[in-house]
């Protein structure tokens, strides 16, 4: 055909049709391609959570009266205290998405906060935590609540807290990435307070005592400035974990206390189970193996074929127009006009 070119209409139509035929495949191929996407798959998993397990408590009397927390609870309280910007593996599975627990027991608090603007002076605390935990010279936590007061100077205001921690029932949630979430984003939502549990040394009241004791140990203490050196001093784990040094002689405290209180309270039962101990080994029957149901909206990556329908239909329409036009031309015009040479 192209060896003997012609300016006849039929020849031109044939050449145009051939060019369109050559261009159509790459155009159609460019209209179809893979696109990364995600699909939501609800999954039901289990997350370790001791709730108000009485095995978290330690005893100091023959009657088994709970007076404190096991060492692993103190460790997890400190890790949560330092974990504001750290990640924690809540489930040992590769799941990503919003996670929410079933209804469960935990310890929550409510506080009355008074904010007073002011400037720090040497005769004031920039942090102070006191509670009713010490009574008559010995350590004590009530079976049903923990009262405490806390003062924080955040650089512009003195925040005076009067708080009470009590057992509650509700659910918790966190956004997971491959089973891990930020401890600072883990939050629990209280549905109701639990009626004061009975003072059963083997019941949930003992679990509350253990959580309250570990919480108290993490926040107790003070921060102040000495009159002699005018340098900040402290005897509190909370100050060590959250103070940010401005220079070698001064540091500032965080703007809020409530977030730190709640993060520690909510994570103590999660990390109470230090490791799995077989029942036949020493400590096995005391292993804190409690779990709660965790529903995860798992976002699974998938590949989809995306079609550019505008480009596809436009290409098909042009091809059909050229083809139909050529056929009509060959049918309507005289016979000799349809010859290519």
C-alpha cells in the first residue's frame, strides 16, 4: 500500500485507519493500570489485660490483706510514664487499623482542677503529689478509691488537682500499625463506675489496690528549687520522666497532668503479664494470663485494576467513527473510487 501512495480518498482513509489501528493498543493499555488500595477486614483478636485481677497485689499479713503491687506492675507503670511518645505492641499480629476492646474493668479517675496564673518563686512547688496512702505510719490503699492531690507549675499557670481514682467499666481503643500503637494515643472510655467491690482479699478489690499502689509509686514525690543554689531539685519519677531542660540550671514541666495519670493507670493491667509461665513451673498458677477481646478493623493492602473509562470510550468511539466512515464511503461512492491504486 505504501509502496504506491496515492492522493485518492480511499487511499487516505485506508492510511488513517491503519494509523489508528497501530495507536489503539498502547492507548487502551495506558487506560488500564494497577492501583494500590486497602480493604477493611474486621478481626477479633485477644489482648493481654489483667483488668482487676487480685493476683496483681502483694500481701504483708497472714490474712492475705493486699497492701501493694507486684514488681512487674511497678515496672510497667514506669514504662508507661516514660512512654508518652513510644510505641507498644498490643497484639502479636500484623494488623493495622482502629482497634477497640470489648467491655472490661479498669481504673479511671476524675479530677477537679483549679488553674491559677502566676510565676514560680523559690517558696513554691513546681510539682507536688500527696495522697491518703500513708496512714498511721504504714502504707495503705482503700479497697474502693484512692484520693490524691497534685500541683503542677507548667510555666504559666499553677494547676491544682484534687482527684479520686476508682474502678470503672468501659472500653479502650487505639490505632494499630502492624500490631503496635502509640502509648500516648491509647485511651479508655468510661461507661460507668463500678459499685464499690467487696473487701475480698481474693476479689477485684485486691486488683484495684495493686493498680493504685503502682500508680502512687510512679507519681509520688515533689519538685522544688533550693534557696541556696536556686536550682531545681526533685525526688519523683514523674519529674525525671517529663521535665524538659531549658539549660543546665532550669527545666520546664509538661502543660498537663491528666494525660500522664490516665496513660499510667490504663497501661498497668496491660503490661502486668511480664511473660508466659507454664502452669507446671514455679509461678505458673500466679501468671497474669487474663485477656480481653479486641476487635480490629484491619486495613489490608490490595491491588486493583483501574480503568480510565473516558480515555477508553473516546478511543473506541474514534475507531468506530473512522471504520464506519470508511465502510460508508466505499458503499456510496462509485466503484472505481474505492480502489487503493
